[in-house]
C-alpha cells in the first residue's frame, strides 16, 4: 500500500507539471492578446497568472522529498515570479490606456521568452516519468511479498484463532463476574443515595419541627407587652433561631442541588416588601456592629413581579449576611436597577450589595463560589460559617437565568452583584402585599389542626386565634377523620407526617367519603417540614388543595386560610354555572353543551399527557395542561384549574417524570370528581321528559 501510494504521488506530480506547463502557455497567450484588446482580455490574463502561480507552488510542495526536483521547481518558481512581475506591469499599462508601439511590444515578447522555463519543466517531467517506472516495478515486488506474507499470516491466524477462542471464553467468564460485581456495587450506591434522601427528609422534619415552635412562639411573644430587656432577649432568640434555620437550609439546599431536586416556584410578590423583609432580618446583626443598611430601588423597576420570592430573598440574605460578617464599620448598600428587558420583554434586574468591609484579592475571588470555601482558613476561624452560602446563591441565580459575580479591593470593600430574569404578574392574578402581622380583615372559620407535635399545635392554634379563627387539634389521621364525622369544619391543616396514620392516607380516606359525604371536598392544606422536592406533588396526588412549608409564616398561613375558607367545599364554583345558566335563556342549552364538550374532550387530554410522559416528551404537557386549565376555569372547577396551572408553569429542567406523573394523576382524579358533579348538575338542570326534579348534587 505504501509503494502504491508513492506511485499515485508520482502520477499527481506529473499531472501538476503538465498543468503548470499549460498554465504558462495560457499566460503567454493572454498576455499577447492584451496588445490587441486589453480591456476584454485583462481578466483572462489575471486568471492565467493565478493558475500559473498555483501550479508552480503545488509542484514545489509535491517534490519536497526529491532534492533535484525541488531545485528545478524552485528555479521555475523564481523565473515565473520574475516574468509575471514584468508582464503584469505592462499589462496594467495597456489596460490603463498607455500606448506601447508594436516595436516595443515585439521587443518585450522576445526578451520575455520561456525557453529556459520549458527546458526545466521538461526535465522535471522526464525525471518523474523515470521515477514512475521504478515505483511501478516496486509496487509489483511489494505485492508479491505481501501476498506471501498474507498466505503465511492466514496459516498463523488460524492457529491463533484456536488459541484465542480459548482465551476469549475465559475472558467472557471474567467479564460476567465483574459485571455482576459492578451491578451489586451500583445497587448498593443507589440504596445509599435513597438512604441519604430519606435521611435528609427526616432530618429536615425533625430539626425544623422544634425550630417551627421556637420561631412561631417568638413571633407570638412579640405581640405581648414586654419591657426593654425582654425585647432584647427576644431579639436574640429570633436572631439565633433564624441563623440556625439558615444553616439547616444551606445544608439541605446543597444536597437538593447536587441531586437536581431544587425547584423554583412561580408566585406573585412585591419587590420592595421582599427587600424590606430581607433587610429587617439582618438589621439587628448590622446594628450590633454599628453598620447601616441603605436600600435603593430604581423607579423603573416594576412594583410587582412574578418568580420565586423565597429563593430570591435567600440570595439577598446570603449576600447581606456576608457583607455584615466581613464589615467592621461603614455603610452597606442594597441597590436594584433594571438590567434591560430580555427577548420576551420580561424584567431583567440587577441586584447589588456593596459594603466597606475587609475585601479580598483575586486569588480569593477564584475560590469564593465553590462549596465549603471561604477564601482561606483564617476567615473560617475568625468569622465562622459553612462556606456554602455563595455556592448555593450561584446555583439559584443560574436557575433564574442570571449570573452572579463580585468586584473587591482588599481593605476597601466589595460589590457583590447578580442579575435575574423575573416575570410580570398576570392581569387576573391576585397580588397580595406583604402585610404586618395582623391580617387586614379577620378571618371567620373553624379549622381542624391535625398535628402530632405539641409545640406546633400551640403555635398554629395561637396564630389562628390571632386571625379570628376557632380551631380544634387532633394528633393523627384517625382522629382527624373522627373529628370531621362529629363536628363541622371549614378547613383542615394536615401535617404530612404523623403516627398511626399520616396526612397523605388521611386525606385519601376523606376524599373517599370516610369522613362523611359533606367533607369529601373540604379544603385540606398540607403542613410539612420536609424540604425535599416532590412533597407538593405527593400532597396534590393525595387530594390536598394546597401546601404550607414549616416553619409556618404567619402571613403565608393567613393568606392561604383566607383563600381556601372563602372558597368553601365546592367542587365547582356555583357562580360559574349560574352565569352559564343565565346565558342559556339567550342561546338555548349552553351550559349542557359546554359540559358535554368538557366531559368528552378532557379525558383525552389526560391520555395525551400520560403518553408524553411515557415518551419522555415533557415539553408537550404544558400546552395540553393549558387547554384543560382554560376549560376548568370556564366551569369554575377551582382545584382542577390550579393543578393544571401548576403543570403549565413547571420548570422542565428541574422536573422529572415521577413528579409529572403525580401531578397528572392528581388532575385525573380531580377531573373524575368534577365530571361526576357536572353530570348530576346537568341531569337536575335538564331532566328528561316526564322525569321529576332530582335532589341538588
């Protein structure tokens, strides 16, 4: 093959030499034609020059392995360059209109002859023909040698085949044994991962439950008459419990990020109140060090936004705590300005936290956003901390389609800044300002609290009492069902983890009618201390209406209670059906037609969503859920609408098939309940001829 390749190389060289010879003749011919018509032939002359240059250059490259041929090629190239330079100058003169007499032109042609070039080209061609002859003979010899080698090789290969077959059998047995060991190791690793997730979930619950009591009782204690010393003690308790909660959250957040289980929510919030809330949390720590915190929000920043306010506040708190920790004096500034709208026109904001602290050098900056990093060991010893805050903040900001960075000068201060993309609230969305501790208006309602922890029982009961609600406490799911059978309630606060019967099982039994038909649709809000992603889907799949995370915020609880108590236990909002019934008087049986279309088309949407999950095409589910949400909104199927809306707004990058399946299961169950209710309603509204009126569903 090698000798054949050299022979092919020789063929190529000969071909290029002939091309060079033809290009030389073409250049001479077009140059002569310039004298006759310089305007029409100048371009042809230029192309001929380029082809001659190319051919001469190619020949030089191809014969680099042959010194004699390379010397001839270089001579040819030098002469070509010289002659073309001379011809080019006269060609330009002719094209530009300068007159050259025929005697001058003949003299030029005679002085620019190519005899020497032709001689060198002929020598090169002759030499290559000789080389070709030798190489052709070499190909024949090597082919014969190769044939002999192949024949011998076949004989040897047959012997080796018999030997290698034996070895291969042994290797297969070894590989099977290794694969078995690897599979066992993988199973152990998976089991360890599951145990880790379970441990984190349980640790989250066990640690957050007493923290819920500390923070909740501190909040309630704050509303009682206190002297100055007691207020100071209370502030210390609040600060310490908040710091402990922050530390727990950092460890849990890191684990969720590593396992891809951190999920962003989409809710409406007021930016100024969020920043005020974040500053108020760290203000006490700042004042203890004599620091002042100023906030500056550009007037061009929208007042209300849509996104994950808890995670956004978490990033701000991490940066504010860092600024306070590493500052001994001066001012800390929080500034928010527009960073330009993104391609969809949604707000893109720049957040800056500027301090006058110790600062750091470039080497330290390179380590700041890594896990468990605080620049150097001296910082850890002096200031404490886990070194996780900035790493977690970086992950959250990137999930919000932004970037985080820092500018710092050692001994002068630092400027941490990040930009995030947020949404604007829908025009029909309910926007709630973050209010003071007491609700704007008292909430009237009787609440059943299913909670096994005594501290949490007291905290939630006191919160509800402050809101204006009455409540009763039970310790497990069995007692919750028994209480619903004996007394009327407007809403159930259901702890997810309880002894004897947990909140999930209790909710399923209530929805099945074990607590009485009147309570099948009672609003049930989950309360859980678990911080592992997927809890909300489990709660919705069990039949719960909403979700409140521990430690329970007074404002969140008040908002959720007022929202669901106001809706009552309706499967479908009667006002929607009444409005459609009124339209019936104008356009006939509109309500019946709408319900029939809904009952006919909606199950098919669930089937399409399940097919998309099975095919791993989760991106197709959002538009389907949007259609179901719109239909549910028209009929007033409140819970079905909210579940479909949650599916529509899910971030697919942080959602797995299991979570999506749970949500689709929730929609399917709720859809069947809605269909049953609507069917009864239509039969009552439009009884068949001769049938008497039936009971209202």
